[in-house]
C-alpha cells in the first residue's frame, strides 16, 4: 500500500508541474478507483488539466464523458459531440478503442 501511495504522490507532483501524461493517468485512476478511491470530481479535475495541456486522448475522453453525463441527465448532446458517443451498456466510446469511461 505504501508503494502505491508513493506512486500516487509522485504522479500528483508530476501533474502539478505540468506533466500531461501524469494528469491523464490520475484522471483514469480516479475515474476507475485504481489505487485511489474513485472520485468523479477529482477525475474531471485531472482530465481538464490534461485537455488544457493537449494530451492526445484527453479531449476524446472529455467529449465521451460529456455525452454520457448529458444522456444520464436526460439531455440530448449536440451532433458534433456524438462522434464519440459511448456504447450504452459498457460506456466505451464506439469510435476509439482507447476510450474507457467507467463509473458514470
């Protein structure tokens, strides 16, 4: 557990210093509860940071998350956002194998 905690602390330090990959990794960990307690707000925080820094998959994940949350709240996403429409049962983006949106 201590090793995992130090790994998370190292990731946070890297992310706070502008490492886009560390921010994306923290997003995934908080989204899935991998090594940390799942926390959607923290996941969104790190995802937004990764998007701002231009992480290649972060924007796709942000779009898929927006669609999933919109549909969950009974809103219809705009057609432009539907290119990364999540598959209903698995919440996996149907257009990109890398997108894994869980716990939404």
